[in-house]
C-alpha cells in the first residue's frame, strides 16, 4: 500500500508529456525545437563569422611576428618577443574587462556591443600562443636554403611560395583548426562582451545549461561537433596540399 502511494506521488511530479511520449520521440522533439529556434542559427552564424575571422588574423599575426623575431634583422627583436607574450599572463575575464574599459572610456569608437570587440579580444588572447606554436616551423627554415634560392634568381614572392609556404603550411593549418575549434566554444571572454544582438554559441549553450535545457544543449553540441569535424578535416587536407613538397624554382 505504501509503495503504491509513493508511486502515485512520483507520477504526480512527472509532466504529462513525459508520460505520454516515448523517450526517443521526446528527444527528437527537443532537437526539432532547437533547430527551429532562431537563436540557434543566429548564435551559430555569429560564432562562425567571429571564429573564422579571428582565427585567420591570429594565425597570420602569429606567423608574421614569429618571422620578425626569428628571421629578420630588425632591432629589439627580443623585446617584441616578450611584449607579444604579455596577453598570455592576463586572465580572460580581466582581459575582456580591460577591453571594455578602453573602448568605452579611452577610445570610444563605437565597437562595444558588436562582434568586432569580441573578435578583437579573441585575437589579442590568441596571438601569444600562436607565435610560440609557429616558432619551431620558422626556425627550421635554413637561411642557406633561402639564400640559395635568391642566388638562383627567385624573387621574394617566389621564395615564399616555393619554400616558406610548403615548410610551414601543415603547422599553420593545424594551428588554424585548433584555434577555430577553441574559439567556437570560448566562454569567459564572450560572457563579458556579448549582448542580445551578439549572441554567441558558447553563451547560448551556457543559457541552455543554466535553464536545465540539457537535451537542447546536447543537440546543439552534437551539431557543432559535426561541423567542427568537417572543418578540421578540410583544413588539414588543405595544409597537406600546400605542404606537399618544396616546389621547383624553375619557371
């Protein structure tokens, strides 16, 4: 008798849709709700745009700074190396708050509340690590090889295309894939900088989890993971194509 009363009390706490709907169908319904939610596609679009742009700029700046530090003859290269590493010592939340203060009070150019300020924070945060990852690939480029190419009559662009790009392509592609996947789910910086008009994927997942909408959150996570797998494979294949071997300098 006591067990029957306890069971009735338990069933009274269960929503009617859980009683009438099989678990598999309920999960499908939740996924359909997520795919039909405008916030899902808006946050995904914003995240793709910001992550793609910020990752490309981060990798390009990392490669450029690494080349200046390791291969150029400009003065104060060591100072540039130390300064480029400074953002790594600042926590993400403090970095985001500092950017908010600067672009609201010191340089009020109207980028607060836009995707630009989020992308800027991503670039500042990612450049130090990118420089350190690219450094070994730049160091392995022998000066003798570049000098021989120059003596053979190859111009600067030809030397970059024929020697530098094949040597560092796979490192840059791996770095790009890593940074892109990381930025798609970057949360601390986004929480400090996003608004209702710049909803990002990480903040959207955070809101879903905070509201105990775990099924919707899982559906979005699976969709994004599938997208990242495709993007990672494509980027690695492109890196392998570019790094398939040093091209001949013969025209």
